[in-house]
C-alpha cells in the first residue's frame, strides 16, 4: 500500500494506528526501510515522497479502514 505522511500530525496518527496491528509492518522510501511502528524511524525517511507500507499478516477490516486515510 502506498501512503503519504507529510505532516507531523499524520505521522503521530499513523504510528498510533499501526501500533494496534499485531504483526510486523515496514515503511520504505527508496532503498531505506524502517519499522512502521517506530516514530523515529519514520522521521528518518523522506516524508515529502509517498511511502510503501508492507504489512506482514492481515490487518483486519477495522485497521484496513483506518489506514485508508493515509493512502495515496
């Protein structure tokens, strides 16, 4: 899934949302990949560009609905 986290509030909201996901989640920007549950890791990425979110496992319908607000 491609997402955009171009404000501090979006990053904080995204991390708060993704912490409810029990599986692992990664965010990638170019050749860099970080743990999607790490706010410091996310801030190390190029946030002016879209990011690739990879979930290891099924997010469930409630989480999938919440993640839609960050999709591009």
